[in-house]
């Protein structure tokens, strides 16, 4: 196995997770229009590292061509997508999560539910030692989503933001298995 490959893959290709309001399912080709509508918004793209802005049809098609890899899930609500999330196993036993929600759907608890489901699922695999996440320091809402789940700050760095075309101060966070168990044990 090459160095660049994770030593395990957390999710099977078709795996679906359920939260109280959402279904986290694989992306499908038919999601192209929704992706454009939801991501081609500055307030969404500019808070992520990798989303380009403007976000065009060719960006959406290129993304959908790649997502057969089991690293991304769409957030489906009432049968249409409202956002997305990603989960990247690392060779060290760490697991990195990310999420975004389309602006019309903010403040309904979607990101919190999504992140909680990813945490549960990641730690269900005994090999997961810790989960990492992060947020741009000018995005405190995302910071609070992580904080409420028990993530702790571990350091700051400059991360390149594709939409802004510059580096942005970024707070890295982590949730170790021990911290998670301490929160979830009776
Ligand atoms: C940051 C982001 C993911 C938050 O998504 P969200 O679905 O709105 O998050 P939640 O609804 O779980 O929580 C957001 C706030 O809504 C509140 N909320 C949740 N459900 C609510 C409800 N039913 N009514 C009112 N408020 C509610 C939460 O308490 C939280 O409040 P706080 O910010 O004061 O702590 C979203 O704004 C986003 O995608 N932004 C652009 C991309 C991005 O930032 N991605 C994350 C990169 S790290």
C-alpha cells in the first residue's frame, strides 16, 4: 500500500448515516444543480479551504466525478441536498472531518447533527485514535459547532483559501478517543 493511502477506509462506498433531520448519503450525478446553487455563494465558499468561487458547473461536475471515493457525503433533507461533509482517515489513526451547509439552511442544527454523526461513526472503529477538524478564525459559528461536540483547540496555522485567493488564519481542533469517552460515558 502506498504512503499516500490510508491504512483503513472508514466507510463503504454506499454507506448512509442517519441523523434526526438528515440522511448523509453518497453524492450522485443528479446533485449537480444543487451543488452550484448552494456553493456558488461567497458566504459558503469563502469559509472553506477548497471551494472555488465563482463555483461553476464544471467545478460541480469535476467534484461529482471524484466522489466515488468514500470520503464525502451529501447532507440530504427531505430528499434534496442541503450541504456536504467529508471524512478523511489518516495513516496515523487520525480522522479529519469537514462540513458545509447551504445558506438558506443555516441555524437549523444541520452542521451540528452532521458533525456529531461523523464523530460517532469514526470512533465506532476501534482504530480511530482522534478526530481533527478546524475552522477559519473569522468563522466562529463553525468553531462553536466543534466546541459543542467537545473538540479542543490544538494550534493555529495559515491555510490557503481557494475562494479568497489568500492564506487565512485557521484554528485546528481535535477530539481524542479518551475525551470523547469521558463525555459519552455515563
Ligand atoms: C458554519 C456552518 C457549517 C454552520 O452550519 P449550521 O447548520 O448553520 O450550524 P448549526 O445550525 O448546527 O449551528 C449554528 C447555530 O445555529 C444554532 N441553531 C441550531 N439549531 C437552531 C434552531 N433550530 N433555531 C435557532 N438556532 C439554531 C446553533 O445553536 C448555532 O448557534 P451559535 O452559532 O450561536 O452557536 C454553516 O454556516 C456553513 O456551512 N458555513 C459556510 C461553510 C463553512 O463555514 N463550513 C465549515 C468550515 S470549518
